[in-house]
C-alpha cells in the first residue's frame, strides 16, 4: 500500500499541540513568577513604609520625653508645660495603637516584639503619672478642708507624700525607658533606608 503525504498530517498536528501546551505552560509559569515578584516587591515596600512610620513615631516620642525631662528641671516639676509634653507623648502612643496592625509588615519578629514592649513600658508609667497627678490634686483639695482633724491631716499628708514619690519613680522609669529607644530607631532606619539622624531631623522640622 502506497504511503500518501497526507498520512503524515498527524505529526504536524501533534507538533502544533505540543507547541500550544508548551506555550500555555510557559505563560502559566511566567504569570506565577511575575505574581511572586510583584508580591515580593510590594511586601518590601510595605515593610519600608512601616519601618519609616514607626521610626518617626519613636523618634517623636523620644524628643517629646526629652523636652518633658528638661521642663521638669525648671520651676514646678509637674507644672502645665511638663504635663502638656506628657500628654503629647500619650497621643503619639495612641497613634501607634491605631496603626499597630501595620507593625506586622515588618518581617523581623524580634524587632516587632521589642517595639511593642518598649511602647508598653512607656504607656503604663505615663498613664500612672496622669493618675498620680489627679490623685495629688484631690488629696491637696482635701487638705484645704476647714477644721480638718489632726489625725486626718496627718493621714492625708502621708498619702500625698507616697503618691508624689511613686510619681517621681514613674517618671524616672519613663526616662530610663526612653533612653533605650535609639537602637530601635536605628534598626528601623536600616529597614526604611533612612539613618537615625535624618529621621530625627525630619521629625524636628515637622
């Protein structure tokens, strides 16, 4: 039986089929690789943005607390200026809390834990300072009560002294914790591509 040229058409069709399959596979692999690259660059961008944000928050906190420390040395240690600085520091912590989920864009789990820990170590004594100041005002008002019995006065004065001592210890702890923030800002600066000095300059200028 003679072989006709059309009998080999299946080879051409087979070759075409493989070309289609190979093209589809390459397109699929290209899409996957492209998607992975896009995800990689986006995660890096989000990490840099998060690192810069938290570096600025910590730098701002450090500057405000330094101002509060200096203000405490002049006149009334807990006068209106010092208290105003402390409230500003509390607002920066509130800003951190509102954006806490952004912290997970930073892949370094140890760095995330250190940031969150130092914020907790700042927020607790800071809140205690506000509570102590309020308690001092209350006790001071009670001491002004006319005809206050001597025993009651003695008790109130002892309570007032204890509250003031606790407030001083809280402030000292706050200052000690704030002095530990620079290494964190340096680490965050490394992730964001900004050094500590440039971040601090940007914060001070704003």
